[in-house]
């Protein structure tokens, strides 16, 4: 005679199947931007020049065009003006990205909108990440506003076409909820690469502190999305995997396409002639340059894909090779 399992045994089995180690242990105490003291006051600047008293407003490595021969005559004040504007763009974009992209992706996990059922513990982590990102948005907007006031910059004039393009891409796709997750996965795995540039130069103390606190959280967020991608990928139907393979290269490329108007406006704002600004923008916004940035910036994303055997299907490697993200001999990237 078959003996039925005791109800408590079923509950224990359910709990065990849904138990996953959190990516955010001691979350209430360890989330950096939310739990650390506020040390992001940017008011200590040179009152005449608007420059920070020590370091740069942003890391010059992010503005490779500063070494262009056409900008050889820039003054230090103009350079700081460009760095400040780049910082503002970075923070304003981050604010939008956290709210409209990453947290939309976290919602798809937390509320079980994906085609794969997500265990409770992983959905709770999505809610923790959602909360962290809201704090990041607040601090990013705060520091951006402080620097904008120092330079008299109108924040309302900055429109980020990349956000609009990503939203349009997903809303018009066959699997929008899965698409939102993919954008979150890409956004959170490429952003840490950007933050790692911070240590390569001297940045004004409050900006440096804010960026490093942000990076401390983003490392955990990146690991969470990598873990989630592996969990979801191994449970997707073939048609859903094909969708991911088509969408991911496009999403990665979009994350590294320049907003030309912002660059042109920043250059002209500090006194660069418009024809020079347009030349610099066109040189940096070619297909080849965009592919170079995408390939260099998506190293962690591609590594995560390899770890879960994403490229075991040679068709997927070919799609990435066509986008310039992998070498043309894509069979080298299988498995």
C-alpha cells in the first residue's frame, strides 16, 4: 500500500525547492548608497571658475575626444566644464535608467511576469534591488542638480534617445516581459565596466564617494542579474531562447550608441565651434566606433553568456559575430 506524504513534508519540499542563497545578505545594513552617511555635498568649489577644489568632475578617460587635435587649445576651465557636463549626463541617464529600465526589469522578476516561474527568494532579491535602484536614482539626481547649479546648466534640455530606443525596442517585441529582463541584465552587467574607470584618475571627493558607493551596490546587482539569467535561460523554451539571441546583440549595441546632440551641445556650451563639435560627433558615432565601444564594454555580459553555455548553439554565436561583438570565426565561442 502506498503511503501518502505528510502535509508538513510537502511544505518542507516546497521550501527547499524555492530556497536560493541571496545575492544581498544583510541587505538592510549593507546596501551602500542607502545605508552609508551622506557625503555627496559638491558645494566646495572654486567660486570664480566653478571647478572642484581637488581632482576632476569626472574621469577624463570617459572623454577620449579630449585628446583630439581639434581640441588642443582647450583651457583647463573648458576641460572641467566638459567633464562636469559629462558627469551630469551620466547621472541624469543613470536616474532614468534605474527608474524606467532596471526597475521595470526587476518588476518582471518580482511579480512573476516572465515565462519561467521564479522562486520566492529570488523574487525577494528583485524587490531589494528595486529599492536600491530607487536610492541610486535619488542620489544621482541630487549630485547632478548640484553640479548643474554650479555651471548654470538647464537639465530640462537633456533628452536621452537611448532610453526611448530601448523602450520602443521592447514594447514592439514578441515577448516584452522577457525583453525587459534582458535589458536589465545587459544594463547591470555593462555599467560596472564604466564605474571601474573611476580608480584611474583623481575625481572630486564627493563625486568619487558617490560613484564608489554606487559601484559597491552595482557589483551585487550585476551578480544577481547574471544568476537570474542563468536560472531563466536553462528553463526557456527554444522559441524564447531564439528571441533572446536576436534581442541581446541589439540591446548591447543600443547601450553604447552615442546621443550626438548631447555631445555637440556640451562642446558648443564651453566655446567649441559648432563645425568642430559636429566633426567630433560624427567621428565617434560611426558604426565601427559604436561596435568598438560595445565590444569593449560588454566583456562581463559576454562572459556571463559563455558560462551558461549560451553559445553552444552556433546560430547564436553567428548573431553576435554579425553585430561585431564576437570574432567572425564564431565557432570559437561555442560552449
